[in-house]
């Protein structure tokens, strides 16, 4: 993928992808031009990417919502997140230098509030707000159609892993390390019929939450410094891996509904019980080991394909302690940062949801039934048109003062 906003493409579409993940770091926004090659494959050019970090107040509102908020707060937060997403879209479009009239749609994942595998899922970030603010069609709510067809609704990134990030001649595993870890196993040439994927368990969600508990004042373990100062508590890792999720056969998905704040508090307490003099570094190192060993365990149990290269992306890929632990537990497989092969790994999921938006516009399936367990291929997402009835009504709306529910 290359960044070339001036490059003409036959029958191309430009789509903005927006992603707010389980790590609650902020919003990733990407502008991508998609076009069909002569062979019928999809070409994707990344025109611009940026992240909008959440201010502490916004992150705390989302954290409270994940723990349980009032109907009033959920109502307000849905619209407020819509405005935050619109801000990200406006910013990245300005950076790309692409006229709004050239943009076919904005594809927004929104923010997952709750996910019930096999039953339902809930993402917020009102699409109508984004459409009104930008004057561009918005495609959102991608997960629900797959779940309505008896799928898990996750992971959805494997379609991008197959179409955009496969190896020409070798099997490749692409391991995302966001709040939750998920892996795609992609055959040579990206044949989607052979793709498998599932959530491996925690990515950085336990690491980040444990850091905040044992080192007040730190939001996350920057550079893996805290983990590198300690030694993991192996028995705690072993006991945690006995949870039913890790042994469950794919297709499977998980999220913060399993790895809650209460889960992390028990994890920290278990470390201190097992090792009375456990330091903050020991506890965070144990969380790092949990992620690394859970990934290695998933490879051992569920990945018989001849994978010798694992491409890592997401915020956790920037943590040297975690990357080192994964390289150790997955040896002799080669660990390669996504950014060494393609572009900034933080942009990967935003690009993936831009692709899902493109596929929606092309009326093509965005799910991989073998991955999610859905009854069959489905066009994903709901379209909110930006149609207006007069020139005056078509002007983008300003962002209002942010609202909060009374406490």
C-alpha cells in the first residue's frame, strides 16, 4: 500500500475508516483509496492516518460505561462519541487533502460497550451525528448482521488480512495486540476460503489495567519498562489459562465482558498471594506473560497450518516486553512487526473497517463465515445517507459543547 492522493484510479472509491478499540486509547482514522486490479483483487492506498487520543475525562466516561452506567449517560455518550468520531474523520480528511465530494463513505466501527458471543453486540457512536457533521454517507454497526446470521460478530478484520495483507507463497499469521488479542491465519495468496481467525484472549487489556492498579499515575506501561523490571509469577498464569475461554474451540470471540476490572483485581491479588513480596514490576510482567502464553497456547491447540511467520500489530506490538515474550513463546516462528511490511500498525484496524465500508458499497460480503460461524456470507453495516433537501441544510454542523450526565 502506498500513499498517493494524486494517483488516478479507474472505478476507485475513497473511504474513511474509524476505529475505537477495547484499549480505550483513542480513535484511529484512515483515508483509503480502493480500486480493483485487472486480476479482480482489491488494491488499497493509504492516503492519510492519524490518531486522536482520548482525554482523561473521555476515557473515564467510557470506562464507567463499560462497568455500567445510567440510561441517561448511555444516551448522551452515544451522541458524544458520534461527535468524537466526526472530529477524527474531519481531521484525517484534512490531512489527506481529498475533497469531501471525492469520499464515498465513512466506515465507523464505533466503540464496543458490550459483546455477548453468540447472542448480541453493542457499539456506540451515533452514525447520524457523523453524517450531519461531515455531509458524507456513513456505514456503521458492522457486527450485528453477522450475529443475526448466528455468527460471533468477531473478528471482522480477517477479510482485510486475506485481501490486503497475505503472503504470495507462504502461510502467514497476523496477530493483533489491541485490548483483546486476535489472530488471522491466512493461506498463500489470500484465498478467503482458507482463512481462519479467532480471539486469542487478552492483548493489552490486562496489562494496562494491572499497571493502573499497581502503579497509580501510570495509564499504561510505556516502553514495557515496568514489566522489564520484574519477573512473572508462573502459577498465576497457569491458573488463569484454566478459564474455559482459552480451551474453547474456534470460532470464538471475547472482550471486556470477560476481562473486567474485577477480573484484573483478582489477578493482581492472586499474584500477591502467590508471591508475598511481588513488586509492581512482577505483577505487570505476569500480565505480559499471560498474553504471550495464551497466544502460544492458541497456536498449539488450534493452528495446525504451517505458519512460520507471525506479523504483530496494534498497541501491544509497540511494547518491547510483550513483543519479546511473544517471540520467546512462539519460537522458532519469526515475529515481524506489521509496520516493517506495510504501514503503521496502529492504522491497520481503521484500514480494515474502511475496507468493510468499501465492500458494503460494492454489495460484497464482509464477513468470513468460517471465522465467525455465521450461516453464510453477509454484507455488513448499516448505511446512514447524508442526503439533504436544500443547500442551506447541507452545511456541516458545528460540534456542540460536550454534555455529561449528572452525577
